């Protein structure tokens, strides 16, 4: 086999795996896209009714408008994590992960296919939340480039975390613990529903140690042109986390960690 033929097989395997992961969540779109959108809208309705006019954020920005980007990012993060983690744990439990491992796909292609599918699912959910919210509330976009950059980086980070969780978990309850005790608290305590400036100094300091805070804060800057911290600082932190998690995930894949049990 010539090198060009080998590369063609790898590319074909990569696109096949990517297509499988995209099709996997798209075929159950009511569960993977519609359900998170409905959940986000319920949050929006409840918090808007309770806190609209009572919480001041960023000067004259209405609380409901402030809330929408946070709910968009929360939905993207949770669904980007869920895509590779649920796929891998299902493949492990049903025993068909071996069929993926037997294909001529490099670890880099394996990593890229799962993470890219996670990004697509995260962006799809975020876009639908935005479009539906626009039917009821106005939401300006001051800097669309920042919105796109943070949306893609945040979804990629959670996709990598989902990949790591899927590789590390052998049972559904282990994956659930990863999500319930790490992903969920980090997401809810990252400024989705509030500006950290209303917190006491101690909790403001704690929030600055939460990487998810920077994804939401930078994303929100793209809509309003203001944020709790510098968007460049947020970009630096998010990019650093992305690189670190990529290195960790690739090391796990290169070592075959729990993939051949």
C-alpha cells in the first residue's frame, strides 16, 4: 500500500467516524437539540419573571437580555460534553468500541472526529436557543467574532472533557458522577445567571479560578461589548485550558488508556 492510499483510507475513516457521530445525535434531535432548548427557555422564563427589574447588570442592560448568552453557553457546554462521553460509554458497554479501534484511524483522527462532532452539537443547540429567544427578547451582537471564537473554543473544551470522561468511565454511573460533581457545578457557578460583581469578594476570587467562567464571560462580551473581565484574558485562559486538555486527551489515546479492556 502506498502512502497516498494509506492517507486516503485514514481520511475516509475519519469522515466515516465523524459522520457516525453527527448522525447519532441528529437522528434523535428531539432529545439532543429540542430538549436542551426547551430547558433553556424554561430557565429564561422563570428567572426573567422573578429577577427582571430587580437585578442590575452592566448598567442599562435588561436582566433578561443579559441572561440569554449565559443560557446559550450553558446549553452548548452541557451538550458538547454529552456527545462524546455518551457515545463512548455506550460503545464500551455494548462492546462495539472494538470495531472503531480496528479501523485504520490514527489517534489524532479519532480525537478530531469526536471533538468536532461535539462542537457541531454544541453550536447547533446554542444557535437554536438564540433563534427561539429572539422571538421574545431582543439581543444585540456587538462583536460577532468574539461570539464565534468563544462558542467554538468552549464547545471544543467540553468535547475534549467528554472524550476524557468517556475513556475513563467503565459504567454509566461513573460518567454520571463526572457530570454531576464536576461539569454541572462548574457550569452553574460560572456566572450564567449573574454577574460576579454582585458576589462578595471571596466568591469573586473563587469564580476567577473557574475556567468555565471565562468561556461565558468572553462569550457575553461578544454580545454587549462589556464583561466582568478582559476578553483578552478570557481568551488566554480558555486557549490555555484547550491546549492542556488536548495534550491530556492525546496522551490517554496514545497509551490506549482503558480502550482495550
